[in-house]
C-alpha cells in the first residue's frame, strides 16, 4: 500500500509499505478516506520530536482520520464492512491504574496513532484499529466532519473539564483548530461570551466566522487590556491553545479571582513558568488537558445535531501526492491555512 512517510526533518515521501493485517478478533481493517494535518504532526515534521517522543526515521505520522471498514475480525459486534467511521486514535489497555480510575487518556500503556514508540500513523491507505476505536457515522455527518471530530473531541473535553456554564465569559488564546474547537463546543453549552486572540489575520477572520464575540491581535494591541475593558472583573475561564509562554501569561492576566486556566496547547519547550504571585493571589485553578477522554461520541452528536458546524475550519485539500507541499504550507502558516485535509 501507499503511505506518506516522514524520512527526515521536513522531508515527506510517498512510499510503498507493507499492508496491515487483522491479528486479533476485535481488529478492524480500515481504508482511510481523509486525514487532517494536526499541529503535533507538524512538530514531528519540523523538529522530529515532541518532548521525550523522538521520531526514528522513516516514520508514518497522522492521527486525525475518517475511514471505511474494509474487513473485520470474527469477534467484532458493532461495525460492519462498508460502514464509514470516525477513528479514535488512542488505544488504552483498560487494565492499569489509570484505566481503572476512568482515566483512559492517561493510560500507562497508551498507544496512539502517529506517536513515536507507540505506533505508526494514519497517513496510509489502510490501518488496523480495535473495534472500540471505530465510531460509525451512519450518514449523520460527512467524512470531512468525521475527521474534524478528533480535534472537536478535545474541545468538548476541555469545555467539560472547565465546567463551562451559560453564565460564563471565556477567553481563548490561539485560533487554530484546537482553539476554534474549544470555541464552538463552548458555544454549544450556551456560554455568554467568548473573546479570542490570534496573530494570523486569516485565523482571526475564521474565529469571527466561528462566532467569537471579539478577536484581537496581540501584535498590534494590548489584548489583556482590551479584554479587561470589556470584562473589568476578568474572565471565568481562559483556554490556552497556542502552547506559548506569552499566551500563558496573558491568560493568567485576564482571569478573574477564582478563575480557571485550561492548558490545552502543547508547548515545544520542555518547561513553562507562571507568575506565582498572580496565580496565588487570585487563587487560579490550573487544569492540564491531555487530549480527551470519552468525548468522541459527544463530538459526533454535536455535529449531527447541528449544534456545532465545524466545516468553516477547513481551508485546504490535498492529494497524497502533494503531501510535502501540504506539510510545508501548514508548517509555514501560509495561504490562510487553518485545517488542511489529505484526501486519500
């Protein structure tokens, strides 16, 4: 089969690789229909690592995908050949301490698509996944929306962990796909208002299309002062979705006393810092988001119901033969890209 292989720093190639095979009774062979390029994929493309997870080249990345069931193991019960499915990229062991506590997202033996040391990614014609990771679409949403359910599940989980309520005012730092997913999922909960910040012009416009009440450019204005002018007592929750020290500091500054800082973005650095005097005096609660836990079905429901309409995030489509061009575009934030899709 064909696969997009990361062969070195900033080098993607289409190669022939061995076909995957069903090995367990609960395995499902999936023909990949579409893949979304995620910021974490770009980290591996640009640097070959995220923290302690270091790529051994050649390597297949990618974890946001929707697929068609091509074959099933004899022990499967809920998916059928020919069905379109959303693929949950995380495989938990269901046996460790964390899984027994209902924390499958921090499973000690977690395996994740496109993560070094855990498994190859989905930028290939076929993959094999456990049946539990396959969520049938059944015509309720499109294939493109199915791919978007992966980042949307993270947004839904972050909003759930923040305990967002209709009376709340939110700030979101970073209007990439994860920040926008937090925005639309918060809106589905009826949040009172949401301010966003973003350096890239096209993404600010996308945030406005997504329904942000105010969008500011930190390169041209004091976004903290602008937000506090609208909400002098501060925001109830701040979602940091850029993974930058600068946005972490801004998020702390806009929070009211007793507010919550949701760390959703993935910093490239090994360490970040906090102004301890500020977070102590305001008694800020800091919540780390480790992807999502049990929210894939919720994401599908939000889209199927029309409460979330995520297609505005998608700006580009590429064929597999243009994979290098696609990664270069996303890595360089070129041509107004927000979410780029690979049509398999």
